[in-house]
C-alpha cells in the first residue's frame, strides 16, 4: 500500500499530526 505509506509518512513529517500519530503509529 504505497499510497497509505506515503500518507502516513506525510502525516508523520507534519509536526501537528506527528504528536497525534506518535502513540498510534509509533511502530509503523
């Protein structure tokens, strides 16, 4: 799922969403 990976990567690189995704997708 390259699109999903790119989507998650985009959110993780965003400081606003990174704080929210850290505990959620910390293992991703």
